[in-house]
């Protein structure tokens, strides 16, 4: 597990064909880090591996608690699950974490209204299975960069309706308003995606502290420029901070077909 914090708290692991690097950074404007990441290339319950990025919302204590609590809860539920389908395991764990966070929010006044985004993924037999709520993202990077997840945000709805374009969305004053979050409602809607991976693919999971600060084309350039996953993640965080670092930054970079021992 990667604890919330700065680059010095990052980790690098190589297991079988995986190379991953995960990190969070407080950024240049915030005093508290509300981003939380979890990365395991080893089995977690019936999943062969598990990767999670969460971005907490609420007061300082509430947002920090929401992302950490939700991530830990999902991991624990995955460990205990008797289900065998990756999508069913992720769905069940996230739904239970959502209800648990709502219950926690009622215990302390300072936790009222707290919530968190989540993007979770597992890779099995050459396929990646993804679940997301909110505007944290999963990208697939190879010859191009493709955002696999769909933002649950007000500006994304405006883009889908044709009211603004992608460039306008990046600078829109309401770009931080999300329309779905863990802890917001007991009637949770989760998006799921799955796709076949191929050699050369790299996976980036991140909070909006990266995606709002670094454009997609620049993300791909940085990933392609660096020689290893550690360099990719550190360079992405550096770029976000150099562009203003207005929010916490959470990233996981995964190279699923890396050669063992490289």
C-alpha cells in the first residue's frame, strides 16, 4: 500500500511481468493530502491483483478520511468476497463501501457531506476490468492516449450535451463539480469497463490533480519519454506541480507486459 504523502513515500514493485509505481503528492496549494492510492500486483482475495485511486471531498479531515476509509473498505471486502467474477467482486465491494461511508458520515458533524471518487482496476488473462465513480480517471497509453473511464462531472455532462467542447471544459469554473461520488447516495451508480490489453500498453490511473493540470497529449509525451514506470509517475507529478499544482495528485502507472527482471 502507498500511504498518502509525497514522492518519498512512493513504491516500486516488479512481480512476474508487472512493473508498477504508485504515488501521491500534496501539490502546491493544499495543506492536506486527500488523495489515496492502493497497489497490489499480488492476489487480493479472488482477484489476481488490485489497483485503486481515490480523491476525497469535504473538509480537511473529512476528505482525507473518506478516501482512506473507502479504499481500505474496498480492499477488505475484496479479500473476503466469495464471488469469482472481477466485475461482480468490484461492484459488491464498492457498493458496500459506499453504504459504510454514509454511515460513518453520520457519526461526526465534521464528516457530514464527505465523499470520495474511486477508480479501481484488476488485470486478468490479458484483460483489464475497471470500475469508476466520480472524475478520477484510467487512461490506456500506447500509440495514442485514450481515457477509458468517463468523468461523472457537470462539465462532462455539458460536453456530452454539446454545450461546451473539451478545451472549454478544462477551464470551466464548474469543472470541479462532480455528479457521482462514494458517500453521496445509497443509490450508487458505478460505471464498468473491460478491454483486451496488448504488448506495449501502459495504464495510468490518476486523480484530477493530474488531469486538470496536464493535458492528455502532454501526459502521453511524458510517459513515452521516460524509461521506467517510476520515472513516468514522478515526471507526471512534477509536471502537474510546475503547471500550478492546484490540487493533490495521485497516480498509479502500470506496465502489464514488462519483461520480468528488466
